C-alpha cells in the first residue's frame, strides 16, 4: 500500500463518526474498517509499504551482501565469490579457501578452515581421542557410528578405525535414516548458495552436501533465497529455482579483481571482464575502479587456459600485468595507454576458466615497477570475472 493510498484512507475515516476498536477505526455509516497508519492487510495477509530504506548500509546475510533497492520495496543480494567471505557488508579475501578442510595439527588436535573462510581454527580432541584425517575419534572403537573427515569417512571395523576416501566430486554424508552410516555422495548444491522453492528459503551448507530450509511466514515472501516482509500491492511472482544450475545463475557473484596494497584490501569492480583472442592467443583479465585499472594478460594461451604460472619457473605461458594507479604514466611494452606500473614478478593460479560465456577464477600476487623502478606489491589477489 502506497503512502498516497494510506492518506486517502485516513481522509475517509475522518468523514463521519468514528468508533475506536482495538487500534482500528470504524465508520459505521459506510461499514468500513481501516488500520491506523500505513501498511496493512491485503485479503487478510499483513503487508508493509517498504521493507527497507534506500541508501541504508549494506550488511552480510550468510555469504551474501544485502543492499536495499532504490524504491525500498525489496532487498538485493549479491553472493561473494568462492574466493571471498562476507564481512561488514563487503566481500573480502578469504584467509583459507577450502571451507571445512581440516588437518591434524598434532596427534590430538585439529586445524580447520572456518565455515566462512575467515581463519583457521585449532581445537583439541577429547579425552581418549586422537586425530585421524582431520577428525577426532576414540583410540579404539566397538559399535561407534561412522565419522566424516575432510576427504572421506572413518568406519569402525573389528575394534579399529578404517579410513575411506571420497572421490574429488563427492562429499561425506551421514545417512539420515540410520544417523550412523556414512557414505560418499555427489555435491547437491553450490556452497552457501540460496534459492526459493515457493515460499520456502533454502540455503546450501558450506560443503555443498545439503540444504537447510526455512518456511517464510504468512506475512513474508521469498526473494532471492531470503524471506522478506510482503509489500502491499506487490504482484511479483515468488522466485522458484529447482536445480543447482539455476542457483548459480540466480546468485551470480560480482565480477571483480580484489587485492591488498600496503595492507589495504581494494576491490576493482567496474568494467570487469575476461576476454580471449583479439589477434594474439591471449587471455586478458581486466577490471577498473574510478580512474585506475588492473589488467592481467596470459599469452600465448588457449581459450580455457588454467594452471599455476610464476616468474620464477620457466613456462611457455607468459604473464604480464599492467596497473594504472598513482604516479607518472610510462610507456610499457604490451600495456595499454595510461599504465603507471608493469609487472616484474608474478605468481598466478587460474583455478577455473569456463571459456566464452563463463567465468575465470583464481589467485595472484604481483610485484610491479613504475618508470623510475620504484616497486609496489599487490598481494592476496583474487580473480572472479565473467567473459564479456
């Protein structure tokens, strides 16, 4: 219900004798009942005029950045990339990228990557337990239930633990019926991805093994995998996503390059893209911020080149990074106009390259120099850009 509509109702309610009944105004001559204030009921369902205020600060909801739409009638959600975590309303580099990965720090303690990738956690096993493949388990066993580990699961057999490893595309899952038997199952969803199934919000866990469900209330609708208050007069159909591929499309991560410079995290998220070809067999990854840009080139390459490349290791694929920051523009070979720094050392790992229509993901660190050979270092670099 709009503010104008609320004002009209208030005006009508003042046009005859009024009786107050539990916060409602009754106009006996017309047999009408109005709620006090804007927002109200539509066909017996509660609704609001706005769910948020345009311009309010962004916040994190799980691993998504939530912002308010310009009309205040909906929230918008942007999923952080697989190399990022959400913190303080922004996507920041993860300190560890394999979520839930655990190793044995000592024979009786576990070192584990936190579910949000913000840090490594270390904890001690209980009395009489030892660490096995990143999981604590009793030294001996009898009828103990199976236990999932980082790479598979442990099963008690003949008084001792045996270890099984899951294939790379599968994760350990405890059978729901028995509650004790582990098995390897294909991942069911994209880690942390959210989706709507009618008015049920579903969120994938950090391993991609299962989805948690939350039924929206009678006065809520599901939008972009989150329950939000129902807006009066909103005729937008409820979002419905039925499979993993749709989940990825619905929660498309922001296309950007992020890195640290002098200890400060910086995100270049304007004009961000990957491109292949254009003459030489070259993959170009580029993003800008205000008047600055960062461009990373791999050549010669193929359309889906991936792998690790370092200036310290001889490789047929050469990496060139061109950066425009503060400083004097120089004339650097293979770099676009406006470049102030060119790479002298690099380490880049391309972990995903879908080719045309897809994305490029990876990590990098760069040492660059300006025309006076003064160096800067771009560290903790994260790549997540779409092909244009």
